[in-house]
């Protein structure tokens, strides 16, 4: 479950390290509509750690979850999974610095 109660957040940045041979489908799922909001695919073909990064952008309110579907005939390692909510960017305000 993604713990972000701010429905104004429309972007999430996901990073992880992957090694081994196989395919990943990384998805953001809506627990309100029971549908996938966005999906990114990644193919790992190395015994060395590789970085997966993706910015998911969608317009959906309510609770969300991160799903990682692994399709591999051998061992696939996943480490350091992080998801970061990207809020509305604030314009600099010169009055804050007086």
C-alpha cells in the first residue's frame, strides 16, 4: 500500500535494483476502482545489478498500491525498492526570504 493521503499528488517516482534474467511489470493499482492506473515494463538480462527508474503519472484519487509482477524461469533479485510521491511544484516566493 502506498501511504500518500494527498489526492493532489499525481506523480510517483519508483526506483529499484534488479539482477538476474527475467521480466518485470511494475504497476500502480487503485484500491478504490480495482484497476491498474499505470504500468512500466523492464527486462533484466544481467547478473550485475541494474537500476530500474520510472515516473508514473495519473489522475486518480484514493488509496493506491505498488505491484511488481515477476516473470522469470530463474532467480531474479530485487532490492532497494523506493516510491516517492512528487507533489505540486511550488514557485519560488521572494517574500519568504525577507
